[in-house]
């Protein structure tokens, strides 16, 4: 089972991800942006609402680590 790092609406994302896989993003509506890290296989999903109202910034450090 996946566990959230921050508690709020994140439980919804985790439940949908576990049930539907990465396709759950297509079911979302409204303003959102997030990065979901799956530590089981070290993969991640980066998603933002279609209109792009919510900002999302990601980057990699000089050491190549995601942050």
C-alpha cells in the first residue's frame, strides 16, 4: 500500500492510482498539480490540470537527483 507524505486530499490520489494506474489522471477535474512517486518501482507521474491554472515546477539537481 502506498502512503502519503502530506495528509489532505492526497489519499484520494493514492487510492485512484492503486485502482486505475496512471490513467487515473484522465478522471481528474478541476485545478491540480502534483508529482506522485511510486517507491515500489521508483517511477513517478507528473500531472497538471489541462488549463494550467495551478503552477508546477520540477527540476533536477547537479547530482542528477529529482527535486
